[in-house]
């Protein structure tokens, strides 16, 4: 697409209007986007075809002593983000301290629970059973849980097992099956 013959003149007039504070089409921000809207040209006309006018606009903004609106917004955003990061870091430190306290309390309660179980069971506290036998309270509790007839629980010994068909486990299964038929 070729530039309009009066494009450079429109950009110059728009530059003057924005710098004088009397924009007609744009919001008057001291940016290339606002200049392009004010001049009714595409933004790439300033960033690619008329870079000299873009540089002249920025030079005039700097000479005027004004900080572009984009820079003001970005500096404000950076300040807000730094504050947020500081607050989040304080929160992380507080939560880490809380975790240490919770771990200590959890350990204390676990030891207290073990001592109480030992007292209730009547066995000495230095003996720990390796496996619950068929008459233990855990086996009795498991057998007294009502079961739904349509499904089996995840811990049920009669639960149907899936056999692996793919991957490393499947290859091992196929190898072991083929070794048994030879």
C-alpha cells in the first residue's frame, strides 16, 4: 500500500496539535499511537516509513520536558509490582514459619497418639506389630464395613486386576507368557 501524498504533512500538523494540547481525534497522549490516530495514518507509517518524523516527535516531547504517558504508566506499574512482590515475599516467609510450627505440632500429636494406642492395647510401647493378623482390630474393622454389592472397594482382594498391555510392564508380561509356552 503506497502512502498518501499528504501523509507527511498530516503527521506534522497532528504533531503540533498534540504538543499544543489540542488534539482532535486522539486522546492527546504523547505516544506514536496517539500521533498516528491524530494524523489518521496507520501506526506502521510512523514506525517504518516516516521514522524521521517519529524521532522528531520524540525529540520535541523530550525538549518540552514532558514524560510520555506510556513511560508514566509503565513506571507506575513497575512501582505497583515491586510493592506486590515485597508483600508476597513477606507472606511466603510467614507461611514457611507456619509450616515449621505445623510440622512440629503434627509430630507431637503423632507421638502422643502412638502412646495412647499403646496404653489402650495393653502392650509395651517398644513393640510394634509388623502386620495385622486376621483377629486384629484392623481386620475386624475392615470386615464390618458395609459393602455395596455392585462395586468392589479398592482394597478388596477380589477386586479385578487390570493387566498391563502396553509399555514396559506389558513387554515384561508378554515375555513371561512367551517364556512359559516354550
